[in-house]
C-alpha cells in the first residue's frame, strides 16, 4: 500500500461520514494554530514520510527538525506545524499514531543493534498487514537490516514446505538453484544434523531455529563460512546478545515489528 493511500484511509477512518464534529462545533472556521511534535521519551525517529503525507493531505504546513534515524530525548522538537486550527486537530491523531508506532519500532531495533554489535539484526514478516514497507523502513532507521520483504524475494525452505511437497531438502535446494538461479536460498535447521544437511545442499543461508548458544557455536564451527547463519526464535535482548556472541552472522527478531511499544510523542498546541 502506498503511503498516500494508507494515510487517506487512516484519515477517512478517523473522520467517518460527519468529520471532526467537536472541532467544527467549537473552533471558529478562520482560526489558525501552530503546534510542535515533541518527544516525551528517549528513542529513535521513524515515519517522517508518513507524517509529511498526513500534513499534506490535511492542508497543514510542517517544518521538520529531525530525520528518520535521529536520536530523540525528552523535549526534542520533531516538527513545527502551522495551519487552520481545525485541520491541525484533524491531523493530530493520525500523525501521532504513525510516528509513535514507527518510532517505537526504530527505538526497539536500536536496542537490539546495541547488544548485537557487528552482528546484523534482521526483521521478519511478522508485520502489521498494510504497514510492512513502513515498518521495515523503521527497522532500517533503527540500524537493523531488512530480511525478506515478502514471500517473493527469497526462497526459504521450512519443514512445512518439505512435508507438503513430499521432497527432500537437497532436492528442494537443487530445484531452486535450477529454476531461480539469481534468488538467495535459505533453509531452516533445528539441530546440527539439519545444519549439515543445509551445508550439503549448498544453501546460501541457514536459519538456526530455537537453538541454544552452545548449539549455535557448534553450527558456526561446522559451517566454517560455507553459509551465512541466522539465529532465530523468540529473541529477547539477552537472547540476542548471547546469540550474537556465538559468531553467527545475523539474529532475526520478530518482536521488532510485532511487539515494539509505541514511542511517546505528543502534539503541543501553542496558545
């Protein structure tokens, strides 16, 4: 979904058929207002493009003081806005909903990046339907790396695929190499024999599913650089720190997009 369409639908959802009846009841039609989007907590900004589109569609001007990826602290002014008072109030909730949600993702990603050092922090497909592009952009703003954008851009062979296809892993990887030679091939392994099988099959990546740190270390030694290794499975901050220390190439974290708390941002009206 394009940002323009997403914002249009979000505003329509908020306004309904009658519009902002409170503002129309109380605010004179000619009144203008200025306001500031202000951070109330430490974090990382994301979602500026969506925020700009909210202001554009509501006819409110914006002077942005921060970029995606910028560190925020309590009191940081993200943007100064100005326009018809009714329009400012119309924009407020959709603007903050998007900025708070996406900045929360960027902020949580930055926490994982800090504990993982040089090991890549990857996102997953556990995103909010319709918001994937924005949420994955927020992961990048926090210093993370996008994994698959969808089912279309990487072969990732899991147990369910093999069971339903009635195929073996080596045959599955061989078919991918033959029919899609330019596409990365990743396979899932939940134990060391599975890692060896993935190496024998010639996979580019091997996903280490819910392995212990000791098993991950053994997998790193077994692979010897022949494939990139991704640690995955319920990664808390401490779990990601421990996984990164084993020598894997990446840690994937579904929580970045499905469980990130919103960053506290507010709109302060100048009166």
